[in-house]
């Protein structure tokens, strides 16, 4: 009998199955709810990385309060503070790559 199972090379590929789709949805929710504050493509424009870092720290403090005082992980707009940290980290990642690319192109 002939082998009917195929193969797919995955050596050295990103392991996307390790990403939690629920978390990706939470990040998308942050961007959707805040689309008037942060319109599409905003993270690719020049932003102050320190302001992004400070936003992450504020949400980290909210998570710390959750552990210390059992406060909610959900912010006033219905978004998860951890997803907001990740969304800010995503924007910071883009900004730091923009800065690196600016410096190497000079």
C-alpha cells in the first residue's frame, strides 16, 4: 500500500502554534476600540518611544495591582491591561526598528 501522508518542511520556521489566538484577538480588540486614538498605520509614523514605554508601565502597574489587591485586569474601555502592554510593545518594537533603520541609512 502506498504512503498517502505528505510532508511539510518546518525546520527553522516560526512556531506559530505557540501563539494563543485568544491573546491575538485581545490585541486586535485594543487596536479596534482605540482606532480613533490610533488610526491604522499610526505605529509606522514617528512616535516617542519613551511615551510608549510609559504607557506600558502604567498598564504593568494595573497588572501589579491586580495581583496585590485583586483589582480587575480589564481597563475602563473593556480592554485587557496585558493586551494593552503587548500592543504598546508592538508599537515600541516598530519604533525602535524605525530608529535603527534611520541610523543605519545615514
